[in-house]
C-alpha cells in the first residue's frame, strides 16, 4: 500500500477523467464519490473503479456528458440515464426530487440505463446534510447465490438510509450480499485468500480463492433472510425502473457492455421541526453505551467517520497497483496530448 495525500489523489483522479473527455463538473462528482469511498475505508468502491470507468468511456458505453432525461409521473421522476456517469445522472435526479419533496413530502426517482452508482453512503450523506431523508436502492449484475443455491441469480442489491441529525447524519449503507464483489476483487488484487463462507466457485463449491470467487457467486448475508431481502429489492427496483433483472444485468463490472441495472431514490422531507433529532441522537448514544469496556458498540457510520478523519489528516492507503495504473493512465494521456 502507498499512502497518498488526499489532494494529490484528487488531482490525479481528476486529470485522468478529464483526459478521457469528462467535463470538469462531471469529473468532480465522479471523483468526489470515489475518494469519499477511500476516506470511509471502502477501497472496493474507490480509486480501484477509475480504470474501468475510463475504459467504459473509451468503449462508448458511458456518455461522460449527459445528465439523463427526466419525465414526471405524479411524484415519481422517471429517469433514463442515457448511459451517463452514475453519480452525474443520480445527482441530477436527486436535485429534482429533493425540490419536489419540499412541497409534496415525498418524491421518488426511478432510474434506468445509468452506470454504476458507487458507494450509496455518499448520496445518503449528501441528502441528509440538506435536511432530508434518503432511501436508496440499486441492483447489480447477478453476483449472489440464493439461499441453498449454487449459482448467482441476483445482485448484491445494496441499500442506504440517510437521516439528518443535529450533528453528523445517521448513514446506513450495506449490501444484501455478505460482501461486495468489489471486495472480492480487492482481495484478488492483493492475492489474498477470502474468508471461508464468503463465496462459491464457478462449480458451486465453497472457495477461499478470491480469483475463483470472481467467477462464482457471493453468499447472501444472514442466510435465508438476507437472500429474501435482496430478492425483494431486486423485484421492487425492477417494478419501478423497468430495468434488467438477475442474470440479465450487465455493465457494472465489465468494460464494454451498456449498463442496464436499475436505481431507486426515495427522498422524504421531514419538515422544519428538528426537535425529534435530539431524541434520536440521545437514543443512538444510549446504543453506543450499551456495550462493555472490552466490547464497544458502534452504530452504522461510526467506523467510516473515524477512518475519514484519520485519512484526511494522514493520507489515503491506496493499493500499489491501483496507484501505478492511475499514474500510467495519466502519463499516457499526457503523451497523447504532446
């Protein structure tokens, strides 16, 4: 691992994207998302993803200019992402439904034909800091085997909840798989074995080989309950966005196929009365205090914020190969300009 100053990482990542034809405003959104993942200890959703994003732009399965097209149906915003960059399309949709939710109380965005959203916590935190609640859902390529199944049939189907508070927002971000495929790729890049129980290989047999797991299927979290929740999200997202489902989804892990997954954002405006937030924060503090001196209790987001503070001060630990690839991309772009 190489420790990289945050601003240096941001400079290089922006330069790489802009050299691929991404306008500065769009590049800033994409890079801010990737670096927030690095800050929060989610390297699987961080700079590791940038190489593939550039490949997808060059293979013309990402349009770096578009923000998507919008059509209102009541308080539901139907969005065609038009193959745009995931966070660019998502933020444009969120801005519209956030505004609608102020008047209506609730507004929903159902998005199709958008690229990978990245870490959902970034969106949840963003909306919560403006005083609104966000529920975010998306599906992915079939990466998770059903309970008792032997092959991938549903996505990791992450979801996030962001709640505004007086201090730091409450942010829950988790997949319905035991781990993300990005985490499997991270272990593979490091040539490290994955823990037992994480995945099956292509033959449906349990494996600790990260490379074999990339060709197999990830376990659902919580056994039958996690499988059922993930399947419920898959069906809900499909019903709202008319996206592809299960093995029919592609474009989140490859470099040459148009992305056809779905995304759903629900923004709820809780109104001006903030008295409830003090009670929520007191409750969360009581949850934290319910542990013992040798077994501390954290609420979702605590560890991520601790990582964030430390890394802003001391730098980002970035995989050597990932940083080398970014430097090489930047050098190649510079040579092309010359």
